[in-house]
């Protein structure tokens, strides 16, 4: 699924659940569209009014360090996005996890 194994998806969801401030997680970018490559990063957008930059960084660290997933993660906070085209892409092409 999206070029990620079932175990990868399980760990991503487990990491997100450690942070109750996150109300929704959306996979976007090449993995959501389906034109990813093996080495493509994993683009995640998180939603929640109580999210701050520390939570964004902590989630990325959890995924890359604690779970040692073999990908780079780009984690962004939806409510802080100023690029309307990016928001539209996430809204239209993103896959809710």
C-alpha cells in the first residue's frame, strides 16, 4: 500500500497514536498519487489545533529514529500551510491514514 509494507503502516499509525494532539494524518505526495519510487520520502500532513512545531519534529524523530523506518519523512502541520496549491493537493489527492 503506497509502496509501504503493512508493518511500515502499522508503525506509522502507532507513532501517530502516541501524540494525542494529532487529530488526523494524511499521506500526500508521490506515495499518495502512486508515482513514487523505492527511495521516495513519505509526506505526512497532520491536523490538530494543539499541534506545534515540537510535535511535528517529535513525530518525524519517532518515525526515523525510534521505529527506524527506512524512509525520510516530511511532516507538515496542515493549519500552518500558507501555500494554497499544496493545501488543495492534500485535500484532493491525500490519503487519510
